[in-house]
């Protein structure tokens, strides 16, 4: 006989079949998104739920009776973080914090932790602990923050680039007038040794100005590139002697070429100039001598500032030194034109600007890693021509 949908359940029968304690235990055991468990007064695990199994990897029989500090990293245990959490929960009534925790297999996850003390008749009998795995959210926030940082840096560089481009063109026009005038003076006064000497000095200065103009145009992506299909390892080998000559005798260069690399579409002359700038910077960072490594490989990564974009294959050239290194505050500024960490008269501050402009105009990018007293690595990423 079908049941009556309007008939109310027998509350007395439900209560007898399913007590409040049993319902609560079933609720806690059914939760899989949170590790919900209790600790005794000493911090040992006294029960375990399905969320603890999913998040931390331990079965109940493996973890019950164990001290909860085993979920913490060795560094946090040494710093007394587990005890600090229990003490804060006792004294303040609740403890909340985010941090890295260990799974059974040794892998790390980002955890949001809440600890509440449990009192009975004024006596502490244990703690209720809730842990949530927020690794995905944490990494998404980091990617968003990095994207914002890259965007802000890009907007700043773009504004400086537009200003630089206009100045470089105007300066180039002035240099053209100066050079033409010097040629005319040199022709009319070729027999005067003193005038000829002055004209030669002025011409050298004008050539230096023209070089600065080209570097400014490179940064502002206003230079004319003639890209061709090339093998990066072949380009580096072709200019190896030039790079070695640019270094002092007490500095060695080691080339580590990746195998079977795809071709890239680059302007060979500008590529050579970019690597030469990186080698010279590495050399200057090691005044007492040292070692420079130039290595190539195929690197698949997400383009900077595009966290939702798919990973792209790049041919990467890394130039690494063991020099003085830089702090993060300097790293954020080194690609700006005329900014230099070198002494007065030892650099124009346009070397990395040229590398940045060349990489960007070639549809690639550069990354910098540095640590004071350890060294610096600049990575030039160029799109791989993958069939």
C-alpha cells in the first residue's frame, strides 16, 4: 500500500533510531571538504573524519593517538608553531591561521586552520580542529597578484617607452644635422691639423650618441628588425669568440647547449647585441673574476601577465653569473633606461633596456632572478617555431 505523502514522521521513532550524537557524528564523518577532528589536551588526535583522509592522506587508525604536530613542516615544528597555536586557542578562545602543512606522502598544501578549545566544568579536555585545503585559492591569488605586478610594470615601461621613442627620434634628427655639419667642416678645413683633430673628436662623440639612440629605440621597440629563421645554438656558436673577448682573462664562459631545439625567428644582429649586453653585465658583476654560464633549452610556460593563457613553448637562453647579485627593489627597475647599478662612468644603463626591447619586439620576454651575494640569472625567452 503506498505511503501517504502528507503523513508526518513519528518524531519519537526518529529520535530513538537516530540520537543527536549519532546524527552529529554522521554529519562530521560525511564532510570531505574539511578535516574535522578533535585533539586531547596534549594535542594528540582523538578522532578523524573523511575530510582528514582526503586532505591529509591518513586513515583513522594511522593517525589517532599521534600528535598533531606531524602535520607541520620541520621548520614550523622547530619554531614551536603547533604549541603556539594551542596556547593561543586556550588564552583567546580561538586560533586562526594560514600556513603550509604536510600530507602523509610528504607533499605540501596550503591550509586554513581553526582551533577551538573544549572546556568541561572549567577544565580543558581538548581542542576541536578544522583544516581546509586552500592551495588552489592561494595559488590563484598569487597568480593574480603577479599579473597585477606585471601589468603595472608593463604600463610603466610602456609610458617610459613612448617618451623615449619621441626623444630618440628628435635626438637622432639633431645628430644628423651635427654629423652633416662636421663632414662639411672636415672637407673645407682638411689641411688644418688642429681643426681635423677637433672634428674627429666631435665625430666620435656623435657616433656614441648614435649608438645611444639605437639603444633607446631598441628599448622603445622603435628599431627596425630583420627577423630570420635561425638555430639559437648556431647563433651563439657563431659569436662565441666575441663573447669571450668581451670578458677579462680571469672570467670564464661555459656554453651548455640544449639538444634538438626548435628554430626561432630573430634578427641575428640584435640577438648578438642582446647576449653581448648580458655577458658584459655579468662580467661587470664579478670584478674579482668568476664564471659565466650561457645555456639554452626548450621551456614551456605561461606568458607573463596572462595567468589564464595556455602554456607556450619558448627557446630560452639563460646567462648566469656568480656576482654580487641584486635585491628585489633593484630588479624591479633594472630594465628602465639609464638606470644602472654600476659606478659613475661605467655604464649607460641601456644594456638591459636593449635586451628587453629586443625580446618584446620579437614576441618574447625576459625574466630576472637575483640574490645578493649569490648571483644573477637573466633568461631570454623567444617563441619556438613548433610545427
